[in-house]
C-alpha cells in the first residue's frame, strides 16, 4: 500500500506538471534574437513552440494509457529523464531544425509529468478530496506562468536564449530528482491492464461515457479560452492598450497570480461545496466575463475596464480546471491514466489550434474566448448533467 499524498508529494507533482508553462513562456522574449542567431525566419522560430505543444499532446496520449498497463513511476522517471536530455539538446542546438526536433521530444517526454501527475492523484483519492488536491496543484502550478515571463525577460538580456534553456535543463533535472526521491508507485500490479488491445478498449470506453466527455470538454475549452488570452495578450496589451514591455510583463504576472489564487480559493471552498457547483460558477463567470470583454473590444477597448475584465476572466478559469479534471477522471477511475491522457491531449490540441487564430486583434481574441467559454458551458450542462458517479472521498 502506497502512502497517501503529502504536501511534498503534491508539490513535486505540481512542479513536474508545470513544465508546459515554463517551457512555453520563458523563451518567448528571445524569439527575435533566436531567429537572428540561427539565421532563420520568425515562422520557423514559432514552429519550435508548435512542435512543443504537439509533442505535449501526443506524449500524454501515448504515456497515459501505457501507464494503466505498466504503472506510473517507471514512465514518470523515464519521461523526466528524457526531458532533461532533450532540454540540454535545445540549449546546444546549432540550427533551428534540430531545435524544432528537440522541442517536439521535450514536449513528448514532458507530457509524462503532465498526464501522470493527475493519474497519481486519481489513484489515491477521488471526489471532493481529489478536486481539492487538483486545485492545490494548480495553485502551485500558477506560480510558473507568473515567474516564467519575469525570469525569461530578465535572462534574455543576461544569458540569451541558450542560457534560458540551460536554466530549464536545471529545472527538469530537479524534477527528475524529485520523482526519484519522493513519488512511489501508485498503481498496484493487480489494478493494471496489459497489452495494446486493452489500451484501445480503454480509450473507446472513456469516449463512450457521456459525463467524462462533458467534463473533459469543459476543461479543455476553458483552457482554450485561457490560451486565446495568452496568445493574444502580447499584441493586445502592448499594441492596442499601449502598455510598455515592463507593464505588460507585470499585467501578465498579476493575471497569472489571480489564477493561482482562485485555484487555491477553490480548494478551500470544496470543503463546503461540491465540485459540480463550483464548476458551474466557474463556467458561468467565464461566459459573463468573455461576453463583457467582447463588448468592450467592440466599443474601442478602453484600457482599465479591459484590464479588469481580463483579470476576472482569468480568475474564473481557476474554478473550472481543478473541478473539471477531478470530475472527468472520477468518471473513469479504473483507467485514470487513459482518462488523464485524453484530457491533456485535448487540452493542448485545442490550445495549439486557438493560438494561430488569435492574431493581433482584440476583437478576435475576445470573440474566441467567448466562443470557447460558451462551448465549455454547453458541454458541461448538456453532456455532464447528472450527479458525480464517484464517492465523495477515498
């Protein structure tokens, strides 16, 4: 019997799942210099980000179901070890094509941390306790998008883009050590499946469960709304609202801190309210804020009202992600790795689709956020109706 999740355990799981915002945000300020040093185009440099997101989605889709057959710890150790090596290759890459390939492998191996951190929690808890732990993890993860742009902007001027990847190499090494020394196997051998056939059946079974699909879509579409903001905010906040680079970095950090705070508040509110009730609150607030933001952008995008509504929209996502992920995986407790994999793959696939659609228009950004929010609310209300199938605690 493995021990129950501890504060250290949850912190390590949050750190290894934070590879996505760290690896996405830290090197963005270095894009122009990176293109000049490697003698390539801006489009090719942007492919390094796309390759990472595609790898992240595919890695979760492969590693999650495999973990239901092979266990969590071995794959988690292998994934974080490969992530260390591929991040090191990124730091040493002599051309953009090797960098693109290494970024894909970095995303694929990093997917182990994202998908298996959720699966490990689901192995040991369920119901409101699982939702609280997911919210605590996301509150800790919320530090990453606060620190990443601040750290990346500072390092870009001091050590350049290669230095940023050296820092990321160090962070992934810390993640590997944390897994090695802290995280035990959470899936006993008697609860594992085996072979490719059961993996395919698990995926098909999960996709046939209406509530699982509803919660998963609510989770992924809320993330898509958040990613529309992340992709569009550099252009909208600086180009349209006239913020300086320093002011933009501060505004971005404040909004990320708001997401962390709302995730932590959600964990506390779950002591008195059900995950479904708080999820309804989150998607409703996201729809309202995105709708108001759309009206403001059509009215000329006034600076302070737009900044306040953006903050409120990001804040509302904190009441969606933890609850929706816990409820979704709670619908497939016997195949938590597969459920987590599909959840994560859908999350980053939608993020990769939304990113190039945003452009630099505040109206487009707000409209995409509103569309994603409406679809998230519809998925929850239409597909995930009915009580949770799992018990309240375990």
